[in-house]
């Protein structure tokens, strides 16, 4: 059953934009918080603030990201967009596992490893302690900006389809 109602499609699009904005904005804000943790805090403050990063990922970014992905599934299954009908949509689906890896294995995994290292060996700060966390957070932001750019620019779109939209 395909969604044909234009009003439903408009609300789906609005909700998709809002959840994607929360996802990107949350990652940018947590990247800023991580930067502050590694470059402007002492060890005691770091051990107080840094554990909040995975907690905020879980409470804010995870729900927004899951809703955004579910909406992408709804677009793929219940609309004429499909998953592979348009190359730019397929490109976005290829980027999703990269984001998941950057988040789980990268940012969150690395922050836990860094917390353990700081508790056992002390806090050096800067890129010595934070390079991997900041690298994966930057990768997340760049991948998400790429995905949003693809959504707006719709590369690989046929010329006749561009003229009608």
C-alpha cells in the first residue's frame, strides 16, 4: 500500500526534517562538549562531564536517529521513492551503517575507553586523550552533512525529473 495523500507526505517530510535536525544538532553539540572536556577541563571535571556524553547520546540522539531511520524505511516501503529507485537515496542508505559504526564503535566506544584510561593513568587532555573521540564525532558530522546535501541536491536525478519538480 503506497501513500498517495499529499498532506500525509508533507507531514512525513516535516517530521523527517525535524528528527534529522535534532540528530545533526545533537551530534554537533556533543562534539562541542567533547572538545570542552578534552581541552578546557581538569581531570576531576573531565570525569564528571565526560560520562554525560554517552548518556546524552542515549537519551537524545538515539531516539532522533532511530525515528529518522524508521521514516526512511517508511519512505522506501510506502511511497514511490523506493530504496534503490533513485541513486541518491541508495547513497544515503549506504551512509547509514557508516554513521552507526562512527557512533557505536567510534564515539561512544572511544569515550568509554578514554574514561577507563583516565581513571587508571590520569588525564593528559587535548588530542592525547581525545583524538579518537573527536575524530569519530567529526566523521559523524561530515557524513550527516553529506547525507543532508544529497537530500537537497539530489544528484544523479534525470533531467526530465528535475524540470517537473
